[in-house]
């Protein structure tokens, strides 16, 4: 049995597939081939049970089954081009299934997400033996040559994700950085993407701190370097986004700040991986992340470090 999966979503969402893909790989007794966005290759290379799709053989009969795990055009076209005995479209809700999907796939299935942890959702919907035990996403350690700077005793601050509305305050991050330095941790690396607002936020957070203590890496790391940094940091403090999933997959201490997104869908709580919900400080179920006080972040950071 050989399986291919098509999925073209954000980096963190792709990592959340790992338990499901490893479950399929166990059934096949070989790695599942994942077709996803080209920039995700370094992440896929570290996912147990998964092989990078660009290296796969595309000849007829290569795959016994193909799963499209999103209904976007890129995954649909990739599924159409692949040769397989069975092709299935799995969506999070029936509303996403269109009439033409039934012309492209042997089966179109929908399972409501129902606010459960997304990684657990995909693990369940791909199916398998009743004895299969779910465990959260995991990553293998990156090669040593991926590391762009030493992360011994380092704190990583990831203040931005793909959605600006998830961001916390510059003042809050600056207070947390001072607290981390006072605890004897450091250096502090502020790392995010290269969007204009990412760069601006990185500059504002780091302004006035000595470069020897706080370094602004916003827009300056490759994905390989970012993965290596998160794999070795003493602790990562981040808004809801890819960094939170990656750090937890490496087994590193993490504190995640949640505002207008559902914690139960995007976080797997453990003593070393904790979430702070802005809803703790407001009646609104999805309030702005800015409501979280810096003192609460420092308190939670001390807890996960103690647990580690």
C-alpha cells in the first residue's frame, strides 16, 4: 500500500497533519508522500512518517490511495494529476463539498470539526485500527548545519503570525523580555516573518535593548534556521501560530497567547506547553489578545520552565 496526501495550507496547519500521516504510514509500512506548498519542504523533512512529494515517482500505479485533506484548487489539481486506485476528499464540513468533487474523487467525506484539536481531528478522520493511540505532532531534530546562531539558554519571542489580529502588544512583550533577562535567561531572539507589520513590530519590541541581550531576527531567518532555533531554545513565547505548534513538536517549553481564536482547536495542553486565553480577562469568548497582562505571561513561563 502506498499513500499520497495533498494539502496546501499554512505551515502550522501542515504540521498538525503529522499524527494522521504517521498513522497512514504505519498502515502502509512506508512513509506517506505529502504534496504541499514548496516553501514547507524543511518542515516536511523533519516530520516522522512523511516524505517530500517533489521526490516521488509520478508514474501510473505509484499510489494505491490519494487523500485530499483540503478542498482548495491546488490540492484538487494535484489529486487529479496523481494516478491512484482510490482518491478521497476529506473536508471539515459538508458545506465545502461541491458537485464537481464527486467527478474527481471516488469518495467525498466530511466530518464536522466540532471545536476539537485539529491534529486529533485529522488523526481520527483518516481512520485506522482501534488500538492506534493519538499523540500530538512531533518533529525530528534538525541537522546541525541548519542552526544560524547559538540558542543555548535562549528565549524566542514570536510576536506575529499570519493574522495581525492575533498579535499582542509591543509594551507587553518588552515587559516580558525584561523579566526573562532578570531571570538570567538570554539572549532573547525576536523572530517573525517579513511582512511590513512584522518588521515594524520587531523593531519596536527590540528598540533600546543592547544587541548582546536582544536580537531582532524578524524577516532574517530561513525556515531551516527558524526550525533549528525553536528546537533548541530554552523557552518560546508566542502568539497562536506556527511557532507554537513547531516548538511543542520539538518537545520544548512553550507559552502561547490566544485572543480571537479557539484554544481547544489549536493547542494541546501539557505541563511544558501552556496556553493563556484572553477570554480569562473578558466576558467575550474571542477577545483581543491585548487583554492578557504581562505578569500572567511571566508567571506561566516560570511554570513551564519548572516543568521542563
